C-alpha cells in the first residue's frame, strides 16, 4: 500500500522509483508494473531512502562497497519487503521500548523428570513468589507492526478466500479444527477490514491498519482464557484477533489451491490475488510464515498455534514436496508444540469446554499420524513415539454435534456403540481420526522393524505385525469394511492403507531375508488393481479427487516399481531360456501386469500436474516404468538384457547396470518407493 511522503504526495513503488517513472500508486500492484511484466517486484517501501547500517567492524576502511543491511533478507522478497522496515517509519514505535527486556515466560508442559515439576512445584508453601497471572507486555517493535499491517491489507481478498475455502469444503471438511470457526472468522474479518478502510484514502487506511495490527499483536501476546460452559461461537469470537487464526486462513487457502481441481470456476476469476495460482501461493505462504514468526517472537503457546503449524506443514508439503527440507523443519515445529502443550500426556482440563478437549485429541492424532507418514516417506526415525504418549481415541461424532448444546451432544454420544463407533454408519462424523490413530500405531511398529538394525527373529516380528494389522482391520465396523461393490472413496482409501501396511512389511522382509517375495508381489497386484479401479470410478463420474491423485502417486508408485522390476526379471529369464525366476507364473501374469502398468503410467502422467511439489520424483518413477515397458515390449526386448546370475536373484534392485542408456536399477534403489502421504487432515 502506498504511504504519503513528507510533502503529502503518495510514494512510488520501488520499480517505478528506481527507474524514475511516474507511478499511478495502484494497490497492491501499479498498472505500470503490470504492463512492464514486473508485478512480482512491485512493492511500496515505507522509507525507500532509509538503510539499516551493519556494525562498523564489518566494514573495511576505504571500501567502496555499500554497507550491508543489518537484517537478513526476507525469505519472500518478491512479495513483501518484510525486513527493510525501520521503527521510525511506523507510528507507535514506542512498542519496541521493551524489546529484549521482557521475559517471555511461557514454558509449557513439564514432565516427571523436570526439576520444575518435582522440586519446585509447590514453592508457594515456603513463600516464594508465583508466576504472575497476567501476561507481561509483549515485546513488539514497530517493524513487526508494519509487516502486520501489510498482511492485513491482503484481507481485502477475503471474498475470494471464502469462495476458495467453500469449494474445498465441498469435498473435504477436515477433522482437526472446526469449519464453523473458519467460516465465522472469514465473515468477521471481512467486516472488520471494511470497517477499517472503507471510504478512507490510502494514507488514512494504512494508519488504521497499523492500529489494527498493534491490537492483534497485543491480543496474540495474551492468554486465551476459557471456561467449561463456553460455546464454539464464543471461542471463535475470542480468537478472531490473533495472528494464529489469520495465519491458519492463509495456510488453508494456499493448500486449497493444490487440493481443488484446476478447472474449478473459482480459478477463472480475474481478481485472483497475485493474478494467478502461483502468485496466490507465493502471497499466502509468505503471510502464513510471517504469522508463525510473529507468534514465535511473542512466545505464543496456544491451541490456535497448533492449528496454524499443522496446516502450514501440509501447505509446505503440497508446495515443495515431502522430500524438501522445509516441510521436515515445519513438522519439527509441530512436534515441539505437541510436547510444549503437554498433549502427549493427556490430562482432563477443567477450564476448557468439551469441544476444545476433543479438538486437542484430534490434533494429537493428526500430529502423530503426520509424523509416521513423513518418517515412512523419508525413511527417518519418527519423532513422536507411542510409548511416551497417552494417545486418546477421538469421539465418532460430527462437528455440529461436537459444538451443539449439552442435550444434543449427549444424544449423539448415546448413538455410539460399545467400541465408540457411530451406529448410523456415517463416514462424515469422527471415524477418520479414529482410523488414522489405529493405522498410525501399526505404522510405528513397521518403522521400528524396518529402520532397526536388529535382525534377530526378524521374520517372526514382521508376521506378528501383519497379523495385528489384519485383526484391527477386521474389527472395524461394517461401514468401514471394503468390498468390491464399495463406492465410498474413503473406504477404498482405507483398504489401500491396510494393504500398503502389508506391502511395507513384505518389502522389508524381502530386503532383509529374501523370503516372502511372492507375498510382496501378490500384495502389489492387489493394490494396483484396487487403485486403478478407484481411478476408473472417478473418471466415470467426471472428477478426479485430490486424494485419488495422492494415492496414485504415493501408494501406486512404490507398488509399480516392484511390479516393473519383476516384469523385467521375468522377461530376462524368458530370454535366457531358464525357468528360474523370483515369482511363479500364477502369481505374476505378465499380460495383466503389462496392461495395468500401462494404464497406471497414463493416469500418472495425466493427473499429476507438473506444478506439484513431488512432480520431479514422480516423473523419475514414471520414466523408469516406461523404460521397462519399452524394453519388455520391444521385438528384441530380452536381447539387450544381461543374464541374471543365481547369486543376484531375489530381492528387487539386485541387477545394477542392466541398461546402458539409463541406470534403471540404480534409480530403483535411490528412488523413494517407500512412500505414502495424505496430509489433508485440516
């Protein structure tokens, strides 16, 4: 937003100022920058001639180089000039007077081995002063307030954000935080923004946004006080003016831009922030990241921050891919907050309402499940271990029932069976977090045996986990049991999840011992058949869901890799005129496998867009599958393959360098086939 200079004239954007061109002061992007193709560089610096000098010791005497700035460049300089804002440019800079003087006393949870818990817990008995009940003044400086005002200026796009979120809610509402709070917040923030800027000049509107930003900082630095009889609408009103909630909205909008089909009418609007989806994503990820930094500087530890961190992690997974370091780092923040809030050691809190207790259980399940899925994808040890946690099973009731009055909620609880499942067979209630907890507990055991160096009784341990997984699947209520006639996408996805658990177990066993290879091939065939059938049903109704695409890539690719490798071996064995192969003809019908791999490769190329975060990894897998099909189906397919020695038959990945133009087996060994991720909790 353009701010007035000392002479009363509006300041020019940076590209126009540096090029000495007349700027029309358009917001957020001037028309001249649009015409010159410099939209991403169009920003309004509040003090364009002001620099923050580096320490004198960093400058050499007589150096002709300009002084470096004392603050590191912002991670998203093409959207906002976050860090080049000085205290003198923002009214109310007195807020920074306490910077570095006020202690952020929000320690969070202390466990049984902590000195604070065991030695000094009852210090009031000997006259030691207690921590103040009122939060100290939050150390907010003017630079943060200015950045906050820039973020608030983006709320003029709330009508578009609301439409995008509603489209996303049509196919997935989420089960971590209630949609009622998001809808109410979008409406209230839109009204609040209009009250602040409507009918005002740019300069006056900017001053109003600065004041609003200071208010939000003060509230974010304060404690959220709840009581047992609080309603969900009262809670929503209490958290509306906080950076955690604003950050959740930006992260939710950004993630929705990946989860919604590209042909949706909402993406054909001319007023998309950033002009297109990529611009929208740059804006929202920057705003979400800054809201997290605000909370960090204030020492905030709240339930709302847990919503923001998990939604931001999901967003980063969509944007950069799971193998990127940034989602892994963000996931570490989620884990840290879980322990700081004490959610891993459940204790009933008499000061919070019923719905907030349930939200905490759901967030803990989401954090635990995300930990297992990312650890599986990356092959790294999980950060949250069940042996140190008291994991609570969420209730199988809907958001409306959870937020209802006591009488209606009690009637909903009475419609649960003895095991806690709803007797109506409703998939849209609370069954998803319950199932996610059950499968994640199994996944942790799979990771324990797969990543452990211990080899004693390995096959027995794998068989035991497999039996436990099957028992849990069979104990699910009838409406969650899959049959070939099942049309519910979620039930099919759940069946894929249990099959994928078996796939991971057999794959680990084959790699360690070479045993049960036919079981691995059989499970892979079953997964591939179910996955292609699900995609076919989506195609018949004319719409491919985001979850089907995720399963296609992150479940289908590792399975296709195993089937492709075995297909290559079968062809090589046939050319060598030998009957020795790793899977029998009955468990590996070549014609069927070739057909399914061909269809799978076509679907993967069609539906996995090249702007997705994991696109490069998926295309590597696709290239491998197609190379195998080309060699198998070529007239001389077998003749280009080197024979398999008896010592190298067995586990996938044993034949290195079998193709001169492409080291396919090296690709197979290095590619992350063991992956599966469906980070769409919220």
